[in-house]
C-alpha cells in the first residue's frame, strides 16, 4: 500500500473527509468534467454535485486508488449532466475524416461522448480490434506528451 492509499479512507464517512477529497482531487475531477462539458458554469455545477452528493459517500474504494474512483464518478456525472442538459451528441461522424486522426477521434467518442467500443466501431466502420488499438495508440501518445 502506498502513501496515497493510506492517506485516503476506503469509505468516506465525514464531511471533512469529503472536503479533503475535494482539496486533493478537485483539479483532476474538474479537468475531466471540462473535457466533457466545456462550458465553465455547467462544469462547476457538476463539480459541486460530485463533491457534495451522497454518491461520493457511498462509494467504496475497491480499486485501492481514490483518484480513479473520483475520475470515474466525475466522468459519469458529466455525461449524465450532458444528456440532461440536452447537449447533443454528434449524430454523424464522417469515417474518412475521422480516420485522419483516428486515436483522437476514438478517444473523443469514447471518453468525452460516452459511446461504447461497439458503437464507435460501427460509426467509423472499423473492427472492434481497430478501435481498441486506436485507444491504445492515444494512451501511448498522451503519455509521451
């Protein structure tokens, strides 16, 4: 167990622990939310909802890494808010244009827009393996940047 895991409780039980999570992981969560909802007022509402909701209090930390738990919750809440606010998902994606920068397009559709791997493969007329490879390529490029 590393220092981060020891310092983070596995179940949040007190408001002070919630505030400590906000202090530690707020910037990460806000960055994730902004990628999905680029409008600052909407992103701030989601951020407030994330750190004040009972969802955060109920989430056990099965992965052993609270940062991953916060990222997952932030993404889920941002996608939920995006659909609730009626922000349209792109209805059509031109496969030829998308293939020009496939890793970025696939990551955008998967992480920011919430499409499944299968839906992306269908939209871009790719195999599931090609979509997964594009996500892998994006991860490698992101780490090198």
